[in-house]
C-alpha cells in the first residue's frame, strides 16, 4: 500500500507538458516488472489527468480571485469618488439655495420700497393737483376782477363822454358858455386826464398780460420739445427691454438644451459603464463640459440682472427729470398772473401720464427679473432631480452587478466543488485499483 504523502505533487512543467519523462517516471512507481496489467496503466493515466485538471483549476481560481479583488477595489474607488462628488454637489446646491434666498429677500425689499415710493408720489401728485386747482381758481378770480374793472372803466369813460357831449350841447344851445368858470373846465379836464391815465394803465396791464402769455407759450413749446425727447428715450428703452426679453428667450432655449444634454449624458453614462476605461473618461469630459455650460449660463443670468438694474437706474433718472419738469411747470403757473392756463394743465396731465407709463415699465422690468429668478430656481431644481436620478441609477446598477457577481461566484464554487468531488472519486478509484 502506498500512502498519500508518497505521491508527487503536480508541478507547473507537468501542467504544460503532461507527457514529460518525470511524470511518466512518477506514475510508474510500485511496478515490480514490465508484465503489469493493462488496467493499472489506464488508472495511472486517469490519475495524471485528474492532477493536471486540478492544477489548472487551482490556477484559474487564483487568477479569477485576483481579477475579482481588483474589480472590487476599483468599484470601491468609484463609489468613493461618486460619494465625494455627491457631497460637493449638495454643498453647491445649499450655497445656491442660500444665495437665491438672499436675492429673493433683496428683491422683495426693493419691491416694497418701490411700492412705498409710488404711494408717496401718488399722494404728492394729489396734493399738487389740489394746489394747482386752487391756483387756477385764484387766477380765474383775478382775471374776472380785471375784466370787471376794465368794463367799469369803459362804462365810466362812455358815461363821461356822454356827459361831456351833453355839456357841450348844453353849452352850445344855451348862452351859459361865458358864465361857466374856468374852474369847472379845469375840473372836467382833470377828470378827463385821470380817466385817460386809468385807461393807459389798463392798456399797460393788458400788454403785460399778453407778454406773459407769449412767454408761457414759448415755455410750453420748450416743454413739448423736452417731452418729445423723453418719448424718444422711452421708445429706445422699450426696444432695449424687448431685446432683453429676446435674450431671456434664448437663455430659456439654452437651458432646455442643457437639460436635454444632461439627460443624454445620463443615458450615455449608463451605456458607457459596460465599456472600457477610455469611454468612462469621455463621459467625465462631457459631464465637465455640461458643468461649465451651467456655470456660463448662471454668469449670463447674472449679467442680465446687472443690465436690468442699470435700466432701473435709468428709469429712476427719467422719473427725476419728469419731476423737475413738473416743478418748472408749477413755478411757471405760480409766477404768471394771466389767463391761458388750460394748455398748461393739459401739459401737466401729459407729463403725469408719462410718469405713470415710466413707473409701469419699471414694475414690468422688476416682474421680468423676478420671473427670471424663478425660472433659474426651477431649472436648478430640475438639475437636482436629474442628479439624484443618476445617483439612484448608479446605485441600482452597482447592486445588480454585485448580485450578478455573487451569482457567478456561487456557480464557480459549485463547479469547483463538483470537480473536487470528481477528483476525490478518481483518487478513491485509483487506490481501489491499487
């Protein structure tokens, strides 16, 4: 009987050269002579085949184990990198949420301030309209008094002329001409001179009023010219606002394209996980390009916000200019004491309408800015959802791959156990034959 330890172990040379002399020598031990039976030769060949198969199986198992260990280590590194990326993205999202919250608070405060200013201007406008109505009433009363005084002077002049004519007729008809004293004639002449002076004074007042009216007409023409310039500027600002709206539409289109690109990158990343390492590098490059595009998009939105702020400042300047125009018109109304103020009142109404239109444009600009901020927040929320979906898909794929690897490992273990059982049966048959 031969013991198990007396059998030689299979070497690497035996696995590559199964018919080497050393293997034939190791299998020929225990034979007393060359007249051995053919059954013992067949059993020796089966044992050699089993040993070769066992050596190849052990080497394959070692190689597979090393491959699985390397794959597991790489999977752990990828998982750690993804977790770090997820943490960085969460930090960025938190910072963006905080920044946009502060921006929203600032916009709300600005809107409240503007509403308070609008209410203040409305109350000031009501007070000014009240003052203007009082001034117009006073001017109308003053003009009425002047007209009444002029009518009285004309009536008095007419009556005096009638009296003078009557006196002359009486003097011609009667014979009292020589009896009329020079004192009465001087009194009548003095009264006539006084009436002529009053008439000249009234004519001077009328001429001054006409000059004031002419000056007011010239000032009104200059104000109309300035108002036409303001209207041209407003048209230009409206064109700029329309251009800004076009830029916002382009940014929305770019946002949609970036979202679609992000979804395509997600699909490509799912397909690229089954490919080689260069494809994964290409997907990382595409993701970095998408991130750069997102940063550029946020920079463009910030530039739009700055342009809207500049437009708001320009509108504020135009509003101040309109206020100065109103004050000039009010000063003209106060300094003048003559009629023809309905045209000035119509000009005031026009200026007030221009101010209201400017205020409405400013409110529309603020609304557009708030809408752009809301669209940016919605886009960030969509990107957050897309990133979470990508992370979930990667986790599910890792779980599926781990399950497949576990299943493959179980199959390999069952195969190895089955081959070990067959090897054990071969060893037992060999010993039985011996």
